[in-house]
């Protein structure tokens, strides 16, 4: 029977990054990806902070398409709040190329990469995990199984981990013939635009003629499909200037899990990235947060491999490490999300109105950080204490109550 030190389920950026680093230390690593081509189908808008490239060392020239300095936020009634504009706040990446470069590095570090090879069963057996794949009917063994298998992780299900609090449905497209300010993303808010979340247009080149657009919805807030809302966005007269004469060159789909799991380890098992819902609840971005957690997964996996001990007692350090690092920020993000989901369109309009002053815009530009949005909360409240009055009534009633 074939045996690996580590088997990784999922050839996304998180699985690929973990495979590369552990292989480099000389361990025997296998990575399984159910699709034929890495990075396809596309399930991402590709907006990240430069911190991603502090973690992953890949050739940026092939990956970075554009840089973003600010955002135009469109309220439900059509007001526009412009924030940023002074410095680069985010980078637009070619996500397929990003994933591809990470997996290429893993292969160069001797990870055995199996494409079009789905893990179809896995179970704990004595001191290891036994699994089967769609291309191999015989059991394969590993000492440590890493579930990096995305939002609908079957590893999470098979090993009885809890589920994320909610899973957003996403849709989008790559478009051409746009006429955008290349330095700004456009964000659209409102229950008729994207119930429970938002829609976006992200310019993907320096002339503003190409972009990625899309939206996510909260399934518990609408019976309509994401496609219904995307078609509405394209048809919406208020936004017609953005979509006039555009052509769709590629479709984007996907799901975003929110509400990080309270337990992400078991004997011989670790869950990482979207599989563990290590995603920013305010923006749906999961590349930076997933990679950050992956770096802790690597540290703990390597320690377990050195000790040849894969018990929960050893592996639980992973949970401690990522929780101390980004867990609090993700939990704060879930609290902001509860507030946001409870806002009516009128309340969103009132917030945007309140923020339309130079002092607030300055604060947002100074403290706004796409990876750590909570850093903005206190300075924003200090300059605008009256925004607390806009909190939905239900949340005010619960204020002070412990959940
Ligand atoms: C519409 C949309 C827009 C987004 N935009 C952004 C953004 O702008 N910025 C950002 O940071 N994040 C964004 N995200 C989130 C980001 O895409 C994810 O957080 C990121 O992909 C997580 O990486 P991962 O490796 O954990 O999971 P994934 O990228 O989902 O990779 C998991 C892989 O596992 C494979 N797999 C699953 N089950 C099996 C199995 N049984 N056997 C073998 N293989 C399997 C899947 O095919 C997949 O390739 C967006 C998501 C969506 C849906």
C-alpha cells in the first residue's frame, strides 16, 4: 500500500502553498485536485493586499494585473461615496496564474501532484488515515491528512467537523470594453442589488478597459438566484454607464463560507482555508487569511512530522496559533456582518450620507485596511459617534447581552 507523510486534498492556493513548504523540508507529500487544470474554473475576483506576496514567494510579474487606490461606493439610492485615492490599498491578480505558480513550485519541491483525481473516501485507521481516489481503487495511507478542499469541503463532513455559519453564493464575469477609472473599484450596495452582501467591478488592467464584475448573495435573504441579480446589475439604468457595450469573456462562480470553525484539527487531520471558513466576513476575501492560517498549519505539521506524533494533543496547537493571529479579527468581522445584514436600504443610505464629509473620508483612507477592517471601527466611531444611533433596533436591544 502506498504511504505518504502528508496528503493534501485540494489544489487551490492554500493546499498548494502547504504542499510546497512541507515538501521542501524533505517530507513525502501528495496533493490531489479533482479538476484537470489548476486555477480553473475561476471562482474569485482576484483582489488582495500586498501582504499575500510577503507570504507566498511567486513571480509577481506574471500575476499582478493592476493596483487599486480607492473605491466608489454606490448606495441603494444612488449616492456615491469616494474613499482612498492617495496610495495603493490593494492589488488585482490573475488568480488562475497565481494558483498555477504555487502548484508549480510545489511540484519543483517534489510534491506528487495528482490532477483530475478526486478523494472519494477517507477514514481514520489506527495511527494513520486511509483514503481512496477517483483514479485509484486501492487504499492509500498518510500520517497526516490536510483538508484544503474549499467551501463545500467533504473532509469537513466526513470527519464530523462543524459547518460554517453561512455560505454565500457568488457569481461574476470577466468583461471587456469597459471605460473605468483603473485606480478605483466600484462597490454597489442594496437588497435589490446583492441581498446580504454587495456587487463589484474591479478594473483588471491599467487602462480601465477590462474588469471583473460580480456579486454574492446571502441565500437566507432571497429566493432568487445569483444569476437573477447579475442580470439585473447589467440592466440597471443607474449603472448603465458601467456596462454599456461590454462583452463577457469568462464566467465566474463559487461560494464563500463565513464564520470560522471553532475546531480545525483531529487526530491525523487538519482543516485549512475555505474548508475551515478562514475568510474575511466583511469582504469574502479568503486568500490572505487562508495563507496566514496555512503558515501555522505548516509549522504544526512539521513539528508533528519531526516527533512522528499526529495526535490531537500535538495538532491542537494549530488552532491556538491561527486563532491568536487572525481569529479575533474574523470574529469581529462576523459581528460587523450581523450589523450589516440587519440594515435596511434606508439605513445604508443614511450611513453613506453620514460618511460624506472630508474628516470621515480621511479617517477611512488612513485606517482602512482590506485585511483588518476592524482597525477602522474605533477611529470612525470617535469622529462620528452618532452612527451608533443608526444601528438596527434589534441589535440595540441586544447590546450588552452576551452571545
Ligand atoms: C465570487 C468569488 C469572489 C472572490 N473574490 C476574492 C477576492 O477578491 N479576494 C480574495 O482574497 N478571495 C476571494 N474569494 C475567496 C477565495 O477565492 C477563496 O478564499 C480561496 O480560493 C480559498 O482557497 P482554498 O485553497 O482554501 O480553496 P479553493 O480555492 O476552493 O481550493 C479548493 C480546491 O479543492 C478541490 N477539491 C475539493 N474537493 C476535492 C476532493 N474531494 N478531491 C480533490 N480535490 C478537491 C477543488 O476543486 C478546489 O480546486 C472569492 C470567492 C468567490 C466565490
